């Protein structure tokens, strides 16, 4: 339940020396400390390979990371680093290493009088998940005297079979109610607000169906290229990296039925129902792309195949656009278009709901009276907010319609939004699974996309800093639509 | 048709020395000149009692009026005053006076080679209407070689019988298609935009019915008192001054069905249909009020009975609130609340459409999750625009709903709006009756309100600069509602 207190616990980060720990988890924990959600009975244990680290060095690294995040001005944070952070080397993660970890966990629990509540956060590459899960399970670290929670980051498998295998392994040692699969998009305020927007605003919910909605577009655009992640990305590609998880999560939240209650199980049940109602995606409805070198005023942008660590003949897709339909009573016949890509013109995550045209255009006899459909734009990043386009009369004669926007921006109303990890960590620590991904969702999503990986569509090149291959525009144009690139 | 050209004509203002001419008609004509809608073949003839005025003095007065409206900087306007303005005294308006007027009209038409198109604008007190109409008719001024249009200002009668009588008299000499009854509210951009808003925006039209709308409030609030108009106001009162015309026009535009076309006849037909569907107003659904002296920081505000020209025991109502229902398929069961008053806290004309609550509150289990209904606020003056209130999640945990607004302001998008008279004059000159009131509308409206005049409800006092008598709040409170005083 949101709002429940955080019970005393030990927060164990496997991969505690990594990027995620430094850039996301430590700052999020520190902000929760500052807001009073965490007390000194919440201890943190970083575990990683490095044998040369100890508590002192680990704390020094943490202080650096927090200073970089502008969080070290406060005495409280300095004290927290010194009193609540610990380190345990786990080498290559053999049985002996996990036995040492178990001994350390128990020692800390005794030293700090903790009731044995444990969070295991797997902040490591996915290849290391099975060994870590087995290590935790076989040393019975998952059987402490209190509750145990397992947090894992995407990717959850790389296709249906591997996802099922991973879920089977996790379920050997953990019950689904203990597992927190993180899709950090779900921690974003705007994404959470999608549900509030839909179910607390009767007017929108009454428009939210095939009678009123003409089409839905969801875009997750990145302006960056593959950066330093070529190792991972060459194996993954955009479908695994973004479509199967983030884009599909957004899709299910947009399309789901009203849940029976605002609770994890009820919501996740409805999300799975959406996934199961999606018709198989037709090959002609999918466009893969890969960015190519493009000359720019500020210097050439390299193509994907020129990036360090990428094979010169790589066919990894850095762009996916696809069309799908949800064959249920609410959505039959309404196309949903999903799109993601690297090196697009800008960073943008946006849901665009286009409503149907007025059945009759009363204003057609007049010049300049082309009517545009109403469009609801939900922007998730950057500049989070809502825009509802509508037609107004321009002042003066003759009647001229202009499209204007009713708009709302979170930052104008509330100032900066909390980081997604802050939200998600608090949910993990209070045991609220609403914003986490259920095994059934993972598998239903892979079931949908795995055929596209098995029979991979051709990969069309597109110049860096454009909105993807022309074929992605055709996907909509053939039905008289176009992407909204705002 | 809007956008049609203005044909050469003579614009005859009866009451050409009055307030309306000086403050509204001359500035509006001048702005139309500056925008190129009117040319030098559009001549203006002021007619009034004053025998001491002549063309020269009349032009001098016009120049003063235009200078006061900041419209005299332009050479073009100076030339227009000298070359296009004329004056004809008509004394007490006897037959001889109208014969002289007719001779002058024909002389001007010859002198300026005009085709005999004539506008007769009755800018005079309503008591003078019958004599003027008869004068025009009996001298056959209404039978010129071109078209003839008659413009009259409210009030159109003071009850059903007098309105019918006035209409009968007008119809002796003019066809309904020649009659332009002005309700200047209809010239306001925001009022015209009501129709565009409703019929060019499919999402709102689909919400615009008893299934989705919980109630509608329409407020025309004035912060001024009776000022110098006690003579008129003592005879009129708020019901005749505002409710029967302005408020009822707003009501019909909000409630009407989609017309067959965006044309005068089709729209006026739908407006009459709304009026005929309104159930008789029950006496217990009407509150009359009269403002009383109120002490203020900046000095006492006098009560209505203390105003110069008002009887010390006057029972004239300066405030009306009422509830009515429209018994048709679209609106059955949805209450419409109308309200107007003088000396209210501020000047405000606003339509508030409150939508129904979500049928289920998913967020009720959480603290601070009282859901508010969505509300559409259409502000007609001041600060014209639209606001749509909706619920969002406040950032952070636990889930807290806050009401925020999607908003749009005309001034932000388009700068200052044209004056209503500018719009209406251009429509008169191009023959577009869409924004004018049909005889049937006048009579249907009086049919609705005359019973309230015949059996006048008690007049409750209210302190100046408050939102009217407590009884007006009870009118809504007894059904669990309240006025929105934004």
C-alpha cells in the first residue's frame, strides 16, 4: 500500500560498485533519507567483485557519487554514509562467496538489531542474474527471519524462452509477491499519472474507446546514439531495449480496462489482458531501421556501424516502428503505432491520442475552415504534461478555424518531479508492487514480439537526426495518417 | 454569408446624437473603415431631435468621439468624418419630420450615386421605437430602390404582449429577413466561438448531453451599480435587462442541437427549439435580490434605493438567480442555473459545465483522494478563454489527487479581440443574420419569463459587492451544489 511505513531492513545491492548504484540508487536512497522516509534502521550493503574495496573505501566512493548529484551538502547524508553503508566483496560469485555474504548479512542484522527484512537488488548485467539468484537461494539468504524482496532490472530475458527460463529460476527461490521487476518508466510521475488521468477524469474515460478514438501513437525517441553500451546493444537492439518493455508498458497503461481496484494485482491483471488481446503483429506492419552517418553543421554524426564496439556489418536495429491492433471490445479497429529509435532529432516520450473527426463539418462552406481532429498529447519526457488540441474561431470575419491547445505542464504546477528511482525504491521498501512488472506480463510481451526476432524484418538505414526510415512514414501514410513530431 | 462584400449604402442612425452612436457605432464604423471593409460609397446619416446641429457640428462631435476612442490619429478617419458623415434633424418625429428625412435620404443617394441600399439603426429609447418604425414605413423609406435593413436594440418589449405588439408593428413594414435585433453579447468572439467550440470539436460535442453533464451554470455578473440609468432600470429590472436577452441567448447557444447548417435560419430555428423545450420555471426556483448599502475599506457602497433616480421603496430586482430544466432528449434532468446581478464582487460572464463524477472512485482508499468532477469553464468576459479542470496526481507518495486546469486564453493566442459592435455592424452590412435575434426567439423567451413578472417573487436584499442573497446559494445547496465564483 502506498503510504505504508518503511520497516527496518538491510538493502543489499549486488553490483554495488556499478553505474546504476552510483548514478541512481545512492542518490535516490539519499533523497529518501532527506525526506524522512528512511531511518538509521535501514542499512545498505553493497556487494561486488572488487576485493580491494572495504567499508571505508566504499563510503568514500558513495560520498563522491552523492556530491556529484549535489546531495552532499547535508550533514545528515554524511552521517548516513558513515553509519549506514557497508561493503562485502563477493568475487566471482561462487558458493563460498555467497556463504561469506550470508554471514555478513546476518552479522549486520545482529549488529543493528534488524528484524531480518532483506532487499536483494540485482544491479548487474543480465548474464549474471542466474548465478546471483542461485547464490542467494542456495545459501538460504532468501529465508531470513523477516521478509525478502528481489529487485531485478530489465532485460527480463531476450525472448520468450529465455524469459520463461529466468522466471522459472527466480520462482524456485522467490514467490511472485517477492519479485520487483523494474521498468523505470513506470516510476515516472507522468506514467503513473496516466492511470489517475484516465480513471479520475470521467470525461476522458468516456472518450477512451473505439467510438471516439481514431488512433494512438506512442513514441520513445532518443537523440543519443549507442554511446558506450555497444556490447549490450549489439546483442539487444531497439526491440529488446525499448519496445518489449518501456513502449509496451506505456501501451498497456493507455489501453487497459478500469481495474477492480487501484492495487498491484488488479492492475497487472488488466495489463496482461491487454497484451493477450493484441492480434499477432503482421510482418508488413513492422519497420526496423539503423542510423547512418549524417553531416551536421556542428560536425558529422557517426553512423551506428562506425560506433566503437559495433560490428561494421551489424544488422542490429536502432529503430523500430510498428502497428498493432487490440482485438477487444474497447479497441477493435483502432490502430496503435509504436515507435522508438536512437539518434532521432530529439529526446521525446509521448503518447498521442487522436480522436475521431466531427461526423459533419458545419464550417466547410467557409474558407480556411478545414477541421482538425482533437488530439490529446501526453508528454512523458521532457517537459512533462498534457496538451489537448482543439479548434477555435480566429477573431474577426469570415469564420476561420485555428487549432489551439489547452495545456498543462507539471513543472509549472509543481516544480521539478522526483526521479523515477526514488518512487520505485520507496515502493519496493513498502512492498507496493503496482509499478512493477509481473512474470505474466513479461512472458505475454515476449510472446508478442518473439516472432519478430525469429524472422527479423529488413533493417532500413536512416540518416542520424531524422525521424527514422521513410518506411516508417509509409506505415502510417498508407492509411492516410502521419506521425506527430512535436 | 460572412465574408460577403459590403455593398454601397446609406447608414441612417435614428438617435444619432446619443450615447450608443458616440461610444459604440462611430468607433466600430471607423475601425471597419480602417480595415478596408467600408469604402467611401458607404455614407452615414445621423438623425436626431436637435435642430441646432448641422453637418459641420455633427462631424465635429464625431471627431471628438473618435478621438476619445483613440481612432483619430489616422488621416483616413479625418477624411471619412468630413466626406461621409451627415446630419438631419427630425424634431419630435412627426410625419413632416420623416418626410424631410426621406427627402434628405434620397438627396444623399443621388449626390453619392448610391443604389438605394439603406440601414435604419434605431439607437433610441425603446419608447420611441413605434413612432420611428411608423415614420419610416409611412414615408415609404423602407421601399427604396435597393435593400432596406432595420436594426433595433434591446429591450424588445417588456413582456410577451408588448413584444408581440412590437413585432406586429415591425412586420407591417419589414420582413423578418430585413430585421436585425441586436443582442450585443452575440457579437462577442467568445460567444460566437461557443458554436465553433461545440461543433468543430467532436470530443466536446460527444460529452454534451445528460449522460455526461451534471449541471450547467451561467453567470452574468456586473460589479457596477445602476449608474446613471435609474430611469430605465427602475422600469426594467434585472430579469428584463439581462436574463430575458443576454443570459437566455447564452443558454440557447450552450443547449441547442447541432443545426443543419451554419446559417442564420438553421441556427435560430435550433435556438427557438431549446426555448420551447424549457419547462415552465417554478416559483421556488427563482430568487430576486436588490443590493443594499455595504461598508467598504474604500468608503461605503450605496444601496440601490439610495441611487439617484431610484424610488426609496423600489422593489426593482437588481439580481436574479433561477433554475430551469430543458425537457428534451439531450438535457432531460440536467439543471441549468442562470444568475445575474449588479454590484456583485466583480464583472464576470461565465458558462460553467460540470461533468458527472467518475462512477467509481478507484483512489478512495488513499488519503487526500477526494475526486472532483471535471469542469469546463468558458469565460466570456473579462479574460476570454477556456479552462478545463481535471485531476492529476501530485508528485510523490502516497497518491494525492489535485485539481489542475488545462487553459486557453484568447488574448495570449490572438491579442485583443474586436469589439462586439464591429462584428455586428459588419454582419448587418453584409446581410448575415446569424448573430441576430429572430422574432420567434424574442417571443419564446418572453413566454418563459412573463409569468415571473406577473407574479413577482419576493426581492431579497443583499449587501453590495457580495454574490447576491443567501437564497441564491440555497437554490443550489438544496441539491448539493454550489456556484463557482472564480
